């Protein structure tokens, strides 16, 4: 079975933190949100921070879909 570097990184993080994948998705989203809000020096209700989280989530889902397509032949 083919594992991309992205999948290997995700497996490493899950094993290192011993947290569920769903919890890690929440923490990663919060981390991106706070970093963008801090860098732009905006309030926490910033639209840019929300758009960054949505963009990262879509990008990660596309990488997961690509790996599913390679491994299983369908999305």
C-alpha cells in the first residue's frame, strides 16, 4: 500500500500524541486559526483566519482524496 509523506506525517503525529484523529483535526484547525489571527493582528472574529482554516482543511482533504484514489482506485 502506497503511503505519501503527508499520510506518514499524519500517522507519526497520531502515534506521537496518542490522540484520536478527530481531536487532532480540531487542534490543527485551532492552531491555524490562532496563527493567522495573530499574524494579521486582527480580532478573533477575523474572516481571514476562518478562510485560512477552511483553505487548509480543503487542501488536506484533497491530499487524502488523492491517496485514496491511488490506493483504492476511487475517491
